[in-house]
């Protein structure tokens, strides 16, 4: 089983729609979780951290389910500028600080 | 505040040549990472370091070497370049600890072609 798994997509959704991504991780001791965004041929950039209580930043909501070992990202009222690849990122437990990326989910917003 | 700086941005190597990809960060981060990303694929961890003098293998370390003599610098060495090492290489750093404000920051990448 891969350490971090994502549906690669592609997801093609109309502008204004709501889209959700899930990501599962295998290490139950993982402590930190993030969603990154990567535009074509660019470096990944932090979209948001994922906290145990869930968190929201504008149109973006992230959730963590430790019991089922998955994190999710919800994008509401999608914009053309949201088109990108979304990467799920998970760290190891303290003392094993590998930073492991999922393969990414490609999202295209259609006008 | 420059963040994470990688050099060079582009490089073409011949098979069998060697080179060093440079990475430096000015955020005093303990943790540093090297990833490679092949076209249409995810990031694969090559090596990482949790502090000066400490390095560890990642998922795909074969054909590469690293060193971490200072907190700021984490160079990646390719000794005998092979076509399979054609890729985009990203360096990243992050602070130690867990939870809030521990996200990784990336350099702009080095696009390497081995011919």
C-alpha cells in the first residue's frame, strides 16, 4: 500500500461548482497534514494546513479523519484560477520527518 | 528574505557526467528535502536531512549523494548521469516540530536533461 494515495483524476468541473478531493495515508502515527497546489511546471505551494478540528480558508475547507486515516479538501464556488494539481502531503511521526506527497489530483475548471 | 534558492534552473548533461545541484535556505529550517518529479508524475523523495551532519535516504536515492555541512545548504550530487535521471528536481525546507506553521517551502526547481 502506498504511504499516501490520491485519486489522480482528472476532475473537469464547471465554474461555480463544488469539488471534493480525498486522500488516504497509511502511517497511523503521522502528525502533520497539508494540501499543496502545483501549477504546471512550477514548484508546489502551500494551500492550507489540515488541523484535527478541520479548518476553512475562504472557499476552501480541509478535514482530517484520524480514525479512517484520510484527509479531504472541499472547494466551493470554483474559479477558473483553481485549475491546478492538488497534492496531499503527510509527515511521519516525530523522529521520522519524511514529508511524503500523494501523486496529486488534477483539476480543470471549465468556463 | 529569499526563502529556498536552487541553482541552476536548467542544465543539460551528457551521460556519465557529474554535477551538483545547489540548494540553500535562509529561514534557519532544520529539515531539508530533495525530490524529483518526472513528467505527469508525483514528487518522489530522494534524500532528506533533519539537521546539519544528518542525512537519510528517501524513496529513490540510487545514483545520488547529499551532504549537509551547514543548516543553510543541502547540495545534491549526481556522480554518473544517466538518461533515467532526466527530471525536475525540487529542494524544500521546513521547520522542525509538528502542527501549525511547519509547512515546507520549495525552491523553483532545476530542470535536468541527460542526453
